[in-house]
C-alpha cells in the first residue's frame, strides 16, 4: 500500500479553455451523451441534522490504490456545499426496483420528502445508507476540483456493501432500462449476450 496525501482543504481550480475549432452544438452533445448507458446512482451527504441527495449519472471509478471514485455535482447546489463541509459523501447504485428513489432524488416531488422513498439508515460516518441497492459506498473526501459549472469530488471509498444478485437500474436514451442476466463465454472472455430492456418489461 502506498502513502497518500491528505485531501486538500480547498478545491483545485480546473478552468476549461477554448477549443481550436468551433464546439459542437450543445443539443447534439446532449443527444450523444444520452446514448451512454449508465447505472442510475444517488449521491447523498449529511451535515448536522440535515440530509441531502441527488440522482447522478456522472460518476466513474478513479483509482484502485487508493480505492476511489469521482462524481460531478452542480456547483450551485446545496449538496456540493454540504459535501465540502462534511468532508465526505455516500453513494448508492440503484437496483431496477428503485426507480421511485431515482425519480425522487432527480427532483420529481418535494425536496423534503426525498428520503421517504427507499429504506434508509446511516453509515458510521453519519452519511445516509440506502438498503437494497446493487452497491452502496461510504466515502471520505480526498480531493475536489472546481469547474465553471460543476464540482468534481474524489471520494476515497472506506466501506462497501454489495448485492451481486440484484440487477442495476440503467439510464439510457433519457429513460430507465434494465439488463438481461444471461452471458456467454468465448475463449475465456465473458461476452454479454443480453440486451438493454425497458424497465418494467420482462427480459
């Protein structure tokens, strides 16, 4: 195990420059990124007696050493401010049966009632912990980067709970979908044999 520096007290500024050629149209870019299938996740945090959370799809693995992830949060949001103040956050990768949780934390409904959806407890850190997710993680904030519109938070993963039998809730082409379970093997390589299906349909 290598030695790692403590997380910075202030986020590093990451300013976007101008491309050498004209940028693509924003609508074309949004449509293109909608083709990227990803697990719907909820990022949550707690500071004092207040809990906040938001459905996100802009998240990816950052490193194995240390185990860490990177998540993008709107810089103007209360959640971004809370993550900075609490020096951490929690994450749940939603199962196909948790579409109501995804909708609630995406803003469909009253903000004060988001945690009424799903079964919640808390990690030893105090951050919210969602039961019955495909994967749940508790993270310490080990780095942060500020762009013009978003904060990129690097979370050092300190605890993991996973249930491999659950199928993930997929966000693709602006709608929820799921995946089939079947796989095949070809020359030692795992080859997906299933397909994305509309959530609610039988595979």
